[in-house]
C-alpha cells in the first residue's frame, strides 16, 4: 500500500460524501464474451439503464473478446443510440491480432485520444501470450499538461490454472509493467481487463502490483488481496460468471491504477485507501463497482428478480450480454485536476509616499463543472508570493469547484522612488496546466503633500491646505488639505506642503 497522507485521506473522505451517481471520469472494463456484433438492446440496457438513480454510463470503455472491427462499430452504435446516451462515443482504432481482440471506446467530449500502441504481442505459440495487450493514451478534455494524461491498458490474459497458463500470464504482466515503466514522467496509467488470475499471490499479479517503488507499479484501488476464487469473502467484487454453471465465484476482471491516481491529489481515484466492504456492495469508501453484483449470487448465476444494485432489467441484460459464459463489467470514477481562475491585473492607483493602498483579488476553482460535476474536480490549493513592497495573505488556501470566488487583500506600501511602479505577485497552485500565474500590479508613488495626487506638490496643494485650514474631519470624512492624515488641517499640513514644494515626477 502506498503512503497516503492524513490530509489526502480527509480530502478523499470529504469528497466521497458528495459523489454523484453519475461519473466524473468513469472508466469501465468489460469482457463481453465472443462479441461479433448485435446484442444492441441488451448492451444499451446494461450500460445506460437506470435503477434507483444508478447507471453504469462510463466515459471510457475497455473491452475484451471482440471478434472484428465490425463488432467494435456495432458496440459504438449501440452506445451512441442508447436512450440517455450523450451520443459522443468514438471507437479507438481496431488492431487485428491473434485470437479475440481487446478494444477501447471513449466519449470525445471527455477525453482527447492521443494514440494506441501494442504493449504486449500475442504470438500465438505456447511460450507467448495468446492475445495482444493494447495501451490507449488519452488527455482530459480542456487540459494540456502531462499530469492530465492517462494511459489505459486493455488486456485479456491467458485463462486456466495450469503452470503453463500461469507462465504465459506472467509474460503478459511483465510486458505491461515494463511498458508502464517507460511512460513519460508524470503520466498516469491504469489496467483494465480480464486477468484470469484467481489469487493475488500468483506471479502474474505480483508482476503488476509488486516491487514497491519501482517504475510501472499498479495498485488495487480497493485494497482487497487474497484468493478470490470460490471465496465468500469477496462476493461483492466477483465478476465471473453471471450465467455459467459455476456461478459468480471469481474476481477475474479488475481495474488497477498507478500510484499517482491514489495519492489524494489532483487527477485521482475517487475513493479511500481501505479494503472493500465485506458486508455491502454499496461501499461508500469506493466508487469501484462490479456492475450488477449485489453480493447475493455467490456460486449461482446473477440474481435478477431482487437484484439490489441494478434491478431486474439491467441484471437480465448483463446476463444476456454474457452470451453463455461471461463476465460483469467493472468501473471506477476518477476526479480531474483543479483549474485556477484569478484576477490578472491590479491597479493600486496613486499612493502617497509612506502610505498604503489595498486592493482585492478574486481566486476561484475554474474547473468545468458542467462537464465534470463539482464533486468530480479536485479542490484548488493555492498560495501567494509577493515581492518587496506588497504584502499578500500568508498560508495555503483551498477552493472547491463550483464555489464562489474568494477575496484576498493585496497591500501596496509606497516606499519610493516617486513615479510608476509595476511588478508581479505570483499565485502558485495545483493547476497542472498553470502551476504558477502572475497577478500584474501597477501603482504611482506621489510625494507627500500632494493633495490632488497628480504627482506634483505645487500651488494647487498649497491652496487646498489654506482653504481648509482649521477644518476638522467628521467620522469617515477625508479632508482635501489633510496631507498628514491626522483628521485636521493645520500648520503640520502647511509645513509638509512647503517642505516638499516643487517635488514631483
């Protein structure tokens, strides 16, 4: 388990309390069982059907056991034409390798597709994996930084429990791990697929999640290691088999994530770093779900009539999609990074030498709430760094997405020389695209005794003092000739004007 700070735990817990039923960036994996096309109505019901406000409705779908590009296009059509679909699904390029294929579909309004590579080649011989593993690279819509990019591996590992099967899975896992280790610095990554692994102790699984601290390490976001096969301790995360003779008794299908998606900062898994519940499918610590599994189907086919998670219609559609021997989808939600919005320029105006001027700046979390929802955007964290002559609030501030902007005082002290002043207050934040932005400020330092703030002490200022001589200010009143700012116009003001007479810029 990676180190997670107490602060990160608190942030995750607070965020989970407000997670909406819809995805923030929802990533799903689904071995749909020898899919050659069709099953349109069942796919639509399984993906976009709604029960008690819950729907699968992913933003990226990693699929396995596709038989052709035509089948992939059938799936795309099914997703785009489903009731409730946003209709923006795109299929990543289909690569025809040995055996059945892994694929990827994504919503173009949520992510930008960067490309696909073969991470592990299926050679089709006994000493090699039977299928290709593909890596699909994306960047979050509206972001530019590497820290907003993610690589997703879609994999269908060798089935079977014989030593030869395990050896072939190990090769696949080692190649995926090596590929992930070579990703650009700062790149997030995840694995989604049918592992065919029955225990976290198997060598292939350890090749993915073991060797702590080494590059390319994956993590189980629900921290649930063990022997998953035929164990009632894992009934809520079993994915196979919703219709076969053996029933629901294995956690073959999983989503694993990189350390950067589990650190409580920015682009991150919406969940707490604790084991998945052993008493309920509706674990409020996690957005990870084995879709359709309400925990009542251990060693039997998927419950339909009284399915508490998805209801009868969705449950039946999932069974129909399994096509005789198959799998349930698995998904999780990811929170996207914060965006900083701040006042860009501040004018302190004319400021008498030795005096101060205060202006407010507005700072807010500018994450796209319409696209990601407020709970789907990380809190903005920011601080000020001001040069000499300006003071800014100390400490670190936070801004939730969707909240009103916060106001902060900047105070300029006119210390000379006279004339125009311009500089920058730096705002540092956790915005991955703009970690440091400048608030440009300007001011004009004018001499003492300058009553009209025109930058010169002359007869206009002398006349102002003489005209107001003897005046006493009322509460809140500013007297034009009170150049000492003591609330009265007297000889002190006259002397100050005379002393500085002729100064100016």
